[in-house]
C-alpha cells in the first residue's frame, strides 16, 4: 500500500510539473470577445495592451488585418478568423496559424468594422512592430506615420529600434525623429532642452513645427498673474496685440465681466417685452432711434428682466482691474526659453539658405537668358540689326531636338545628336534669313525690325501647321532627372545644373572663337570699324552672314536646353525675346562679357522681384522693365560699353 501511495504521488508530481498548454491568439481574444467585435476609442487601449503583452509572433498580422477590416467573427461560436470571399461564401483561415479552417456562408460570419478612432489606436500599436520590420519600406512607412501624427507613446519604441537599424538613411531619419519627439514629449526637462538645442542645426519643417508647438501661447486674463505661470509677455488692452474689444471679450469668456448687449440684443429684448406686455405704456412707434431704444431697455433693466447695459466707463474699469498676458501652454520656462533661442537660430539659418536658394535659381535663370541672348548680342553688335525673330530660332532648335528624339529613342544619344543638329538647322535658317531679307534692308533699322517681326509671326504659324498647337514633350535623359538637394530649403534640378554648365561651355567657346580664331578677329574688326576692316581685305557682307548664322545657331542650342524643362510650343521663343533684349541692352551691345553681366542682372532681378511678389508675374515683369529703363538713363551704353560701330547704335 505504501508503495502504491508513493507511486501515485510521483505520478501526480509529474503531472503538476508539466508545462501548461501555450495560450494562442484566439484564446486571448476570447477572454473578452466583445471588446474585439465592438471596440471603442475609449476601451481599445486595454484590449491592445493585452494583445501586445502576449508577444505572439502572429500579433502584427492580426493588428494589420483588424485595422484593414479583414477580420471576421463566426456567429455560431464567436471565434475570429481571416477570410477570403468565394462564390458560395467565405473560406476561413485560423488567425493563429493561418491554416484553412473550413468555409462559411455569407450569413454565418460578420466582418469587424472598427471606426476611425480605433483604427488610429491600432496603427499606433503597430508602429512598435513596423519600426523593426525586416522590410525597409515598412520601417520607412512607420517613420512617416509617426511624423504625420506623433505622440509620446512612439518615443520608447523609436529609441529601442535605432541601435538595430542597419539602413544608414533610415537610421538618420530615426535619430532626427527621436530628437523631435524628445523635444516635445520627454519627461526629463534636461533631455528636452538638449534635444531642442540640437534642433537648431535642423532646417526641416518638422523641427520648426515642433519648436512652434512648444512656443504656442494664448491670451490669458486674471486679477493677478498666478504663481508659476509661464508668461511670454504682458498684453496691453488697446495695443497692437490685443484690441480693447478683444480684451473685454476675454473677460466675458472667463466670467470676469458681464457681456455687452448689442444693438440686436436690445432690439430682441424690446420686441419680446412688448409682445409679453411688460411695457404696456410704451408706444412701439416711438422706438425710432438708438436713444429711445436704450431708454426703453433701461426700463427693462430696472425691472430686473434684462441684463444691464455696460458703459464705456465700466469697460475701462474692468480692463484696469485685470492683468492680460500671453501665456505658454508649456509650463517650464527653461524649455520655452531654449525653444525660443533655437527657433531664432533656425530661422536665421533658413533665411541664409533661402537666400542661397534664390541665388541658385537666379544663376540658373541667368544661364538660360545668356544662352538665349548671346546670339542676339553678337548679331546686334556686328550688324546693328534688331532681330525680332530671334526667339523663333530658339523654337527651331527645340523642335529639331523633338524630331531627333522621335527618330532616336535613346534619350542620351538623341541629346548628343540634337545639340549639333539644332545648331546646324538654326544656323542655316539664320543664313537664309540674312541673305533673303536682312541684307536687302541694310541700314534701315525700322524696316528691318518690322520685317523680322513679320518673319517671327510667319515662323510661328509654320510651326503650328507642322507640329500642331499642343505642346510637344522633350524628354531629358534619366541622368538629368531629379535634383541636387542640399537640405530642405536649398535644391536645384539636374537639368538647370546642366544648362548652367552648357552656358559656361559656350561662354568659353565663344571667347576662344572671338579671340583666338580668324573668324573672331574679323568679327571684332567689322564690329569696331567696318570701313577699315574692308580696306584690309575683310568682306563685311560675308562676316555679317556668318555672324547672323552664328547667333541663330546659338539660339538653336538654347532652344534644346530650354525645351528640356519647358514645353516645346510655337510661342516658346516669344517668352524669352524680351529678356534677351534687356540682357543685351543692359549688359552692353555686342559684348560677350556684357551679355553675361546683363543676363545675370536680369535673372537675379527677376527672382528677387518674384520673391517679394510671387503671386503676380505680370507685376514682376513690369517692375523689372521699369528698373531697366531707370538703369539705362544712368548708363545708356550698358554695364560693359563697346567701342566702335555698336557704340553708336
């Protein structure tokens, strides 16, 4: 018997020592199934805490499916499943293992439909898993979600995920976001102040937004400022920051003063009193003035049936008896002081970067104007011809590049072919125009101007007949897509950088041609003294033809560059002809360096005016033209004055 008892005790001890059956996700959900089936924003937090505490690997998938309304409950037993819709109903899957769990009719299961507040709470709980997800895209999405709707609950999971982050870009984003959340939500004031100070080197909009949220303040009023109040500044009623009416309205809102009955309130009170017979001896026809209505209303006040009117003296007394101040929502003065100093530093850096960004935009625009104007400057300087059709040579170059791209699909190769071909086509068109029109109108500037203006209209119409009125795409190579971004403020597209480099290349080539080649020597000779050049054996007519063709060819190259970022249309050249002429006139007629200076001045001036008045382009153009007119009055020969024939043009 003793041996039997010992054996039974040993078996019982062995049974007690066996581990309990592992709890599944379904078991956890069944502890309070109604909290899953019909959750609310108020109670879902407790449910999520219980699910997360299980540390089951299937929890992240369940939360995602729950948030996406892809979890179903079987009506018969209340169990939860994932489901796929079929022709006959639904195919069910176990939420713990994902294994098939049979089928169900459409009436046998119901979908869980959490509201927006519950889905937001689920999304917050999911972030803890997504921050350490193996997929970088999911980790990036989690960071974006935190940035969009940050909370103190995100801070600890974010900190824990930084050490294990292997992607350097995502790690930098996490560290930056951790500083932002620490500055706003950390319980340690010293940690907040350190994080706030670190944000001074961050020019991102999120960082400045956090600093502004810390510095958020609202008008406050009391008989005396409470002890411990974090005051931004004292407000004076009637001052620039707080009007007299707004100050008294604040007193009324805080219950510190009676409201002021308006004229409509007085009218409504009198109508009600007359209708109820509380003023039987009052003739309604006598209430034809403010004074009469005020006197009648005072009778109601004396009878205790209406609130008293508030006089100006009473308003002034109430204002003088209270203190108005702008109070921070943040109670710690050290935190707000650090935030104010950091925001000032950040705004200074942003202003400097914005200046640099405007400078880069101006430089990019100047390079475009230089390419468009340099050919016009050479033509004007050598021949004294005001070519109103110069913009159409830009258009010819752009359409040439478009045609090349239609034949050669490779964008890099097509661009390499289009640049010299656009120069050749525009050069030939310029030579033809000079031979057929310009030469026949020599020394008749007004007639030349009218003739080239007519040619401009004719070329635009020919382009419309050939290519239509719709804009044609000129696609840049993939290596020109995107932009060079230094920070959140300074950015410039690769196409604009390429145009700037192209402008520098042409500046160097022109200087070499004009200073080191025979053609350049002859052009300079004809420019300065055509008669003496002719006596030395130089044919001025030939030089005029080549110069006009050279200027037109450069305009064709400019058309290719402009077409890479602007739409190719028949009127595209007209958008640059005015700025081209201004760059030539301001810089100095017929001088390469003068054209460069003029294009830089015009580009910078236009960007500066647009920065002051970004919503009105027409006004910006008007101001720029007025500036040019005033500038010419003081320096009629331009920034770099030219000697010779062009100087007298």
